[in-house]
């Protein structure tokens, strides 16, 4: 038994109550029964914080700037004999609000591509 591969489809969004939801999908290679996930986040000017969950999402409260510019990291773990943890590879992302344009609203195209047609 070893650690699982990295979780997939890691993303985040701001909820209606200004909490921040981090979500992901199970690793493609669990390498045994998953014991849960370690979720860490680091926001500018704040210490890194971690939590453990058995779910594939975690709602976070009181993030600075609603999670903007925060870095999130998720990794799964398996429990082996004698409660030994086999920690897997991590998935990570940094949350950025979409760029705002006076002409087009929110943009989600590459800087090098033309803007969408109206």
C-alpha cells in the first residue's frame, strides 16, 4: 500500500454567504482505501492553515478577500497498519477573480485571443 495519486478537478468558488468552497474529485489511483484528504490553504499576509476531511469538498469561512489570491492544496491519504498514514501526491491551485472589462463583463479568454463577439 502506498499513497494515492493527486486528486483531480480541484477548484473553488465563492458561496452566497461569502464562504469559500474548495472541491475536487477522488484520485484516479487511490492505492487502497482512502482515509480522507488533507486540505491546506495560504492567503497573502496569513499563516498556512490545514484541515482533514473525508468529503470531496470543504467550505472555508473568513478567508481574506473572499479567497482571492489564496493558494489551496489537497492530497489524499490511506491508513495502513498501526495507523500509519500513506500520504499521496498533491493537487494545488490559486484562486483569482475573473478580470472585469467595461465592454465585455467578465472575461475568461486568453490574453492573446480576440474578445468574444456580442
